[in-house]
C-alpha cells in the first residue's frame, strides 16, 4: 500500500537563494527569490541575543555590514508573512 503526498510552494513564500560569502569578513549579501512583500530580518548570536534587525520592502536582496560584530557564528532570520527561514553564517 502506497500513499502519495504532494509538496507545493505557495506563491509569495520566502525562499533564500544565496547567503554569501560565508564565512564573511565585513559584508554579507543575502538574496531570496520573492520580493513581493516586506521582509523582516534579524541577526542573533549563539545565545539568542538580538544584535541587528531591520526590514526590506520590494527588494530581493539585503547587504549586512558585519564590521561591528566580533568573529563567531551567527543566525540570520528572514520573515515574510507567515514564512520564517533561519540560516547560520560565520563572521571572520
């Protein structure tokens, strides 16, 4: 007996296309596929402390200046409507 289930991607959903360079020295570029809605973003350290945050409207790219962050591992969270994506990156 087999069960078939489909997976679909809703229009307007957020998908991270690229996060580079990773590791990053001073500038991190983030690109995603959907630019139709406002995207809220935040950077947190490994303890969950909020270090940076903001929002982008009508664009599918974000450049983060990392010069104020010490070397280490961080989490970037992007949120659009009900979609949330978190990716890790390293600050050299």
